C-alpha cells in the first residue's frame, strides 16, 4: 500500500511540475507578444512606422491595429 501511495504521490508531483513549466512557457510567450505590441505602437506614435507597416508586422489589418492601439 505504501509503495502505491508513493508512486501516486510522485506522479502527482511530476504532473504538477509539468504544469508549472507549461505555465511559465505560456507566460513568457504572452510577455513577448505584449512587449512586441507595445514596441509597434510606440514606433507608430514616434513616426518611425506607419500604421500600415505596424499592422503588417503584427499580422493584422490596419483597422484592427488602430482599434487596439487606441485602447
């Protein structure tokens, strides 16, 4: 019984750690995307990129970029 419990406990810990790793990876991706977005908006505001160029780099339409940049 103890062996089964320990095996089960170890499996739970392994899954928990995998979940944490996945969460960290997703968080890093989100921060990168947010940072990239903020950079594109700043470049447009500074006049270094047009809305069209920034939208293209963000992979969206000009209209969608403008809507998101205004909020």
